């Protein structure tokens, strides 16, 4: 039986995100999603004692579209998830897959030293974790 190669989150993470301010409106957030073609918007910390947040398109669908709210009148901070669950760059992707399952995540920022280094989703985890 061959030994399995260890794949770390840092090996599969992508730069498929944008960092935005929580005071931005959902309408502005949608424009960034379209313009930058990103998988997630990470909401920046307001200060050193704050935490990152995350806004997914599913949040907009559930909290704005489904509730017939005006996107130009809803701020990101009203519907984002905060604090966001982040993963360490050195984490084995098998453990990140378990973390995603345990907490119902589909994407998470990769955070090292309090700074975002990238994002990782099930797509990267599965494609790198299942050998040919």
C-alpha cells in the first residue's frame, strides 16, 4: 500500500476573494461579485480587536432576495456571518474537510498571523485530496 502524500491548505488555497467594508451596501457587494468574479467577500476588521466576517451569495439570496429587501438599503454587516471560521495554511486538507462538515461550511478564509492569505473551498479540497 502506498503512503498518502500530505496536502496542506496552503497548497490548494486560491485568491478567489475580495475584502470589503461592512458598511458597504448589498447592491455594491453584488457589483464587486460581478466585477471581480469572486467566490466570497470577506468583511474587513474594523480594528485590531475585531474579527473578519464573510458574505456569500447564498446570504444575499436568503436575507435580501427571499425577503424582498432593497439591496441598496441593506448593509453587508446586517447579513454577513461574523466571526468567520478560518483555517490555518498548514492544516491538512483532510482536517479542513472535517471542519467544513462539522460546521456546515462551503468556503473559509485561510488566515495566518491575523491576516487573510487566501480562501479554500470544497472544490479545492476535493480536487487536491482525491489522487488519480
